[in-house]
C-alpha cells in the first residue's frame, strides 16, 4: 500500500531535490532547466509532495497564474520563463492556474 502525501509550499532551498525529481521523471531532452525552476519558485503556486511516512519530498507541482488561454504553444513550451508571456497574470487578475510542470518519483507512483 502506498503512503499518503502532504503539500508544502516549495522554496528556493528545495531546488536540489526538485532537480533530482525532474531527472527521475523525465529524459534529459524534456527536462526543464534549473534556472527556469528557480524563477518558478518565486510563485506561490509551486508545491512539493511530502511523503507522510518518511517526511521526504517525493514530487512537485508547479503552476502559473494566467489571465487567458495560450495563443500558441510557444507561450507554454519547455523552459518557457514564467512571467515572460503576455498571458501570465497574478493572483488578482488570473482566470486560472496553468500547471506548468509536475513530477512524482517513480518509487512513489
């Protein structure tokens, strides 16, 4: 039986474990860059999944506030910079939160 998870707000101090999760979940050609994750960590919509039994990070979910749907795929392409798109909003004017990345360690799936 799998353990449960809790969510905590991710911070820049978690970058190393986030990058390890990214490497475990994705082949190198589709891994987001460390710098992009550091930028995403400035948003209040980036969370870590914490294993309830071990209390260790086992996954992440990264979101971005958006005020409208993307007009083309380049606005949400791999390694896009959060906040650089004209559709990126903030908590006050956002229509929704776009999930830009999600990863869960294989051992926790």
